C-alpha cells in the first residue's frame, strides 16, 4: 500500500502545496514557485497606492485573529485549574486580552467594510473561491465570539446595561451576517464544480458560525420578556441543529478526502484543527441551552439537563479523538518539511480555545478534577499557539509578507 504522504498530491488549481520557502512540493522535491493560493480576483486597477492594494487584497481570514484572541480572553477569565489564588490575576489578564480583541474587531470591521465598498469585485471573487470563500464566515463568527466574550468578561469592563447593549448589537449583526454567509457559501459550492482536493477544514467555519449563535442569544434571555425569551431559546436550538448537521456533513466530506486521497498540502495543515471548533462550541451550546431553558422546561428541566450533559460529553469525546489526529498530522507535516506561515495559522487558536473552554465546562459539570487538569494543560497549549501565531503575524505585517497571497 502506498503511503499518502509520499504520493504526489492531486492536481488542484486552487491550492499549491508549498515548502517552508514557499515553493510547491512534488514527490518530495521543490518545483517552480507558484502562488500558495490562486484566486479568481479581477486584475487590480492601474494606479492604486500600496495601501489601496492591501485593502483590495485584504485576506478574508483576518477576522480569525479576533476569534482566537477573544477565546483566549474567555479561557483565561475562566481560571483553568480553578486555583483560588489565581482567580484575581485570571480575571485581570482575561479582561486585558478582551480589550485587545475588541480593538482588533473594530479595526478589521472598518477594513472589511471599506473593502466591500471600494473593491466589491475582488471581495465577491474571494467569496466564490472554494478556500477563500469559507474564510468570510470568520467575520460573523468573530462578532459572535466577541458577544460571547462580552457576556463572560464584559462585567469587568463595562456597566451592566452596556454589557447587554454590546451583546445585543453584536448578536444582531453576527446572526444576520452569519446566516447570509452560510447560505451564500453553500450556494457557490452547490452551483460550481470543485476537485476533491479542494475539500478542506476551512469549510467548517460557516457551520461553526451557526453553532455559535445560541451562545450569543442565551445571555440576552434574562433581559427580555417571557415570550421573547422563549423565541430566543427556540432560535438557539434551531441554529444549533442547523450548524451541527452541517458540521457532520462537512466532516464526512473531509474524512473521505483524507482517507481516499493524498493528504492536503502543508499550507492547508492548520485547517484540520478547525474541526475542534464545532465540537467545542457544540459542547458548550448543549450545556448552555439546557441551563438557559430551565425556567421554561418545568418538571422536565432536570431530565433535559442530564441528557444535554451526556450529549455534550459524547461530542467532546469525538473532539478528543480529533485533537489526537490533528496533533499527529501536524507532527507529520513538520517532519516532512514544515509549514509555510500564513494567516491560516490562526486556525490553531480558536478551535483549540473552544475545546479548552468546553473541557472546563464539562470538568465543572461532572466535578471531575482530572478533566480540570486536562483543561489546564490545553490552556497552556492554547496560550503557546496564540503567542507564536500573534508574534509571527506581527512580524509578517511589519515586513509586508502578510499581504502576499
């Protein structure tokens, strides 16, 4: 049997496997240099300034940095390990990281809006791309994660009324954009042909957006009337089902792609980790919806909580398996020559962060010190990944390499 890692990748016009030097690899040997990802963007108008060119080619995945930074803030604030002496420091550091996430969100929101207004043709071309298209979902996902972060860390930074207003604003915009992008990206996939090599973990991002929606809605339930609260709970379960089924369908595609075809090029290695995102968020949503609906479930509340806890634990178990697969494949890629740096490295942060926070939630739901310890180890890995990716992103931004595609 031929080993997948030694076979020549399936030709794909949308992705070129790259060595650490940025050259494609064929049969283990560098070939002529080609772009890491080729898009179908129209040619840039003549006479654009460097800043205008950067805006036109702004990578749609930039908002993943907001997601990754916000989840680090949440995980830090939750005090992994549950060490009493560190609670104050955890809250303070978590609030500081949250401020950074807000700042990134504001800057990138302005940049994204400017790009869609001034360079609509380029933005639409990216949306139709089988890799770049899914990255647009990081925008609503980032806004929703900021809403979730605000529900956790916000009381440290803002008055209670401001916290509710911020969550509501981010939720409204995030939910609207999330549903639009989810349908738009799926439509582009359904109405065009793509080689099997185009299937990648980035396709998990649109499903995870809809799974995050309930986490942004449940904090609003105590601040609305009973009828509106029931509606928010129903919408939470509906969007959870929407996103989780899409995750299952996408996972089956990626599973078949990994089993039946050569491994993706090294440039796409970080996207494997994105599979942890729907798992981690799905675990948290199952627990959160059951808790939020207790006053509406009546006598069935206790039963629903137990079923939700069992479901969440089962989903988490699959996540533990997928984490082991992701780590093993990452080691394999590193031993085969390394990973070229690009914005996709932020895929190492939010998915791992979501899985870390879900592990904390399960540890405290089951009152299991072993799970708490595992969560603390995951948190240390998360901080390590975030620090490396943040430093590499800052350095690439300073040199201008981050703007290259």
